[in-house]
C-alpha cells in the first residue's frame, strides 16, 4: 500500500483511540477498500484509453470529474509528504531530545522544528530529480521495513522488560472517529492502482494481486496495533516508535528503519504534483529548471505546514477522513456507477454501492470535523 510504512506506525494509536472493538472497523474498511479497488479495475476495463486515476474521473463525469479526482489525489499526496517531515522530526527528537540548532547570533531552533528543517534540506536534492527509478527501488524496501518494525516492536515487548500487560478498553466512543480516520489512511493506495494495472502484462491477475496485498497489509496493521496497544495501553503516542524506550537496541532498530523510508518516498509523493503543475507552463520553459523551481517551492510549503501543524496523528487523521475515504472509497464507487450504467436499474449491487457511498460521506463529514477540532485543540 502507498502508505503502509507510515500507516503501520499509527495503528496502535488508532486502536487505543477506539478500543478493541474498533478492530472490526479496520477489517470493514479493508473490505470496502478492496471492493473499490475491484471497481477501479472494472472502470479501466470499460475503456482502453483509461490509464490514470484522473482518466477514470474524466471518463465518468467529463473534465469536471477529472478535476475533482485530481484535486483530492494531489492534496492527499501533498499532506502525506508533509506528514513524512513531521514523522522524521518526531523520531529524531526521540533519539536526540536535547538537540538544538544555532541559526545566526543568539537564535536557536529547538528539537523537532530544527529536525524538520534539517530533513527538508536532506530531501531537497531528491525533488530535483527527473528520473526517480533509483528512489522507487529503495522505496520498495518499505515492505521489508514494515516487517522489521513489527519484529522490533514485538522483540521490545517480549525481551526488553515492557511486556504485554496492558488490558486497554473494549470501546471508546469519543475516539472512534479518530480510529476510523487513521485506519482509512492506511488504505489510500487507490490513485496508483490504474498505473499498476496498466503496467501489468497479465491484467487478469490484478484481483489476485489485490487480495494478497490487502491480506498481508491488514494482518500487519492489525498485528502492530494489537501488540502496540498491549504494550503501552491508552498512553501510547501517535507514532508507536515514540513510545519505545530509546535506550534499547531493538527500539533503535525500529526508529532508524522508520527514518529511512520517508526520505526516499518524499520525492515520489510530490513528483505527480510537480508534473501536473509543469503542464500549466508554456513549453518554452526549460523542463529541468521547472522541476527544480516547482519542487523546491513545494518542499518549502510543506515545511511551513509541518511547522505550523506538527501533530502527526491529528494531521493523518484529517487525511484519512477527508481525502482517503473520498479518493479510495467514494470516488471509485461513483465513477463505477456512472461508467457501468448500473444506476439505471435497481438491484443488490446498486444498493450495496449506494450504502458504501452513504456511510463514506457520513464518515468524511464527521471524521473531518473531529480531526479539525483535534488540530485546533492542539494549536
């Protein structure tokens, strides 16, 4: 999944927010996301000219549909990239809690803010690249990194004196919307499904690929959530790595593994945005210059957002509620209804899809409201 490496870190916090029964919602969201993934495949099979996610929106609802799909997709990528900077700042502050950066005479930038700026400088050269093939190979190690993180968490709990003694709560209604939003954030890979489908030689195996991916990711999410919640209970922080004892070797393995992946993925997140903006410029401009100019300004803007809203859990909850549910569940359902023409005849499939859309819209409204209130409360 697009955000499996980041999502796995927040699932224990999501479980702590909603209680043990919220795990049912994790599986429900996974099922809905899997179903909408199959709908994307059906939409693409209807027209061989569909190659990207915005193309599906255009085929269903014309230019306005393409614009709406593009807006949700690019805003989601932008905020996920911003979340990467916050994640890096949080974990580096965990490793070096007393670090300060001197800027000029008598001006110091403390801890997390300084690390966010430092990471942005490290990431900067990657957003200037036109060929991201090397970064994509490094980023693909995210599956291995997720396994290492889960193994390190279990090792810390079993052999580093923490144990799995926390009982937690059965259900916490006050935090249920946060839990749902963070679970939804874990399944926001749908904008890349058309690209994946197009690149496959044996397209009939796409559904099998989805099954394997969703099962593996869901098992990993649920396992991390359960072990993390049993270890730290309701006191767990928005990133499980922040609750691990920094002095333990297994904890450092988890944290350092966490630090590597976002640095390589940042450019992969913002490159589609850069390319979309580049198409708005006249062809007389040098493409290399445009890449550097747009990429640099995008990076600077995400730094400002990360410094202004440095709350990883709250921001990713907003992304999950407003953007992930919309882009990964609601829009595929709406596009399929229009493209297939199934909305013209009443049957069980129409009822099921409409029910998913209605529930999704309710979650978007109430989840976004709760996330915004949480962000405002933390400012």
